[in-house]
C-alpha cells in the first residue's frame, strides 16, 4: 500500500533531530525560531539530522528520480530556496510537542520543475519518544497554486486597467432604479415619457437610488477630488442642473430596453466648473436581469465643446467689433421675413470718416473706431433686437416687433451712448450716420432696407457738407 499510494510518501527517521532539540533545551533554549534566526547554520543542522528511510513510486515519479538512491543523493536540489521558511514552521511544531503537522511548501524536481506541495507529517505510533519513524505525505498542488496565482494576477491586471485607465470609469448599481421602473410598469403606465414629464420627482428619486460602487483615478482628476470618499460624499455637486434632463432621457431609453447608451451630458467638478462629457453606459451582460452592475465611461470633451462654441461664435460674430456678422444678419433677416413678428424696424448705420482715419493714422486707428461702434451698439441694443456689422464701416440693427416710433427712441439711446463713449475716449470722436425705416410684412422688407439706407446716406451727405469735405475721399 505504501509503494502503490497515489500520493508521494516518505518514511523518515527524526531521532537525531529529537536529540538535537533535547540538547538545545538542556542549554536553555526556549524560543526555537529566535535560536535558528541567530545562526543560519543551525537550520542546516536540523536538515542534516533528518534521514530518509523509504519513498514510494509516486515520489520518484514526482521528483523525476530514477531511484531512491538518486533522490537521496540530490536532496540539496529538492529542498532549496523558498522552502526554508516552511521548514522552520514544521520544526517549530515539533519543538512545541506536536506529533503531527501540515504545511504548504515548495520543493524542486530533479529536472528543475518547481513543485508546490501540501505536506502532512505524523510521528508514527510507538515512536513518540524518539521520533524514529515519521510518515510524510506530499500532495502536488502546483496546478492549483499556479491557477490561484494567475487568478490574482488577472485580478490585479484588471484592477490596474480600471484604476489607471485614461478614461473616467464608474461602476454603479442600478438595481433599485430597475425596481422603480418595474413598479411603474406594473401599475399600468404605458406612456413613460408623459409620466416623467408629469412626475419629475420620479426622475429625482431614481437619481438618488443609484449606488456608486467604485470610481477610478481619472475620475478623481476629472472632478477635482482628492479621494474617492470626497467625491462620493459630494456626488450631489457633480450631478445637478442639466443632468436632470439628460438622466430623464437615460431613463426613457432604459424603459425601452436600451441597456447600452451613448450621449453627451454636463456634470460639474467640485470646483463648480462645468465638465462636458461623452458618456457610454452599459449594463454588464451577467446583470441584465437586475441591473446590479453597470459600467459608465466618461470622456471629458470640455475642450472640444469650447472649440466648437468658439467656431460657432466666429461663424456668427464679427471678430473686430464682437457684434453679429453679415452671415447671421442674413439668416435673421430671412427668418423674420418668413415668420415676423411685425412690424419690423431697420436702423442702417455708417461710421463717418473711417477712410480718412485709415489714410492719415493707419488701419489700427480705424479698427479702434470700429471697436468703439461695437461697444456702443452692444450696450444700446438688447435682444431680441440684433445689431450686426455687415461691411467695412456699415452696421445695421434689426428690430422685430418694433414700430418706427420705438426705433427712433433706440436711435436716441444709441446717440446718447455714443456721446458717453466719445467722452470716455478723448481724441478722435466717433460720428455715425443713421437711417430708419419700418415695414408691416415680409414682402416689404427689401423696400424698408432700401429706405433706411437712403436715409442713412442722406444724413451722411449732410455730415460731409457741414464739414466741407468731399465724401468720396472721406468715407
């Protein structure tokens, strides 16, 4: 039975070890671990005191030994390196008077293979006094140990991927949200879109029921949090404002069975700054039944949004004066022509003397005058009116829903603002030629623009006549 056992069996003689221990006790040694630590040679004494009497076939196969003699003559190759700590544990058990022990250790086969082994040892009955016969079994657990090691490495790898991802990652539990949606469905509600419009408090409650399980390091950086605790304790400062509306859309998609979603949302850093985000939301496959595990990835697109907003601004504004540009004016005029409101009043404006300033003082001086016109019109004209620069020194104000009398009042306001501007900028005064016209319908808009231009040009002519200047060389 010994020879044919399916596990590695060793029959050994520990009597010399027992005598060594007795000698140390007689010398006053009480703490074996400390005694061995003081002199590494003492551990080698213990190992040399162990005698192998017999091993079985499984032992020879496990350690790749042709015979017991071959195995015994190469024990220094079998018991080496990282097994020493385990040996100390076994020796300490025997020192403490235990007649059996178990341990996990490392041995090495003669072909160099590392073997993780589960050791169980027992001083056989009748040998309790001298430890002359000890039976040791070794179970090869290399596959289990390596599997567990690989699992730990995989878990650590996955954790590192999560923690150090360049994208903000959130692991959340939506099971309570699903329970709320299921409850609404069970109550007979079919039109969920109308339901959440009538009951916005339901959206708020769902937001409150989300449980954040974990976030990664990029999330902390994105939202300006020093720790996960700090972020999670201030989650209400992150998800607010516009988030209520976008979360309502997210709930509607979930109601319709869309467990993978993408959308752009606005969150807030703990500093209060808006963070524009491209969000991907996914219920993990194993949790589709209860939404117990949801992964969200957030990409900060704030810089892109700012760039888009700036490009949109440039597309609709004059860079020099900050007023609307000709393209926006054309779109707005087309919209008003089609839809009103009526009446529509138009104020045509031209900067007097720009050419002379450009010729005599340079274009920088001329640009300064144009910027000042922009300042005046920006302060004087309020929405829904629209002030635009439509040419070099030409400006126009569209006044939807305003009659000519009110337009004249705005003209007075513009002139009043212009007077203040000229006082604030001593030196070169700004002078404007202004013309006004009104119309009652879309088919009269072009005619009104023409009348406003004509009135403006007439005033401009009077300005140059009063100055005694030929307008052709001064405009």
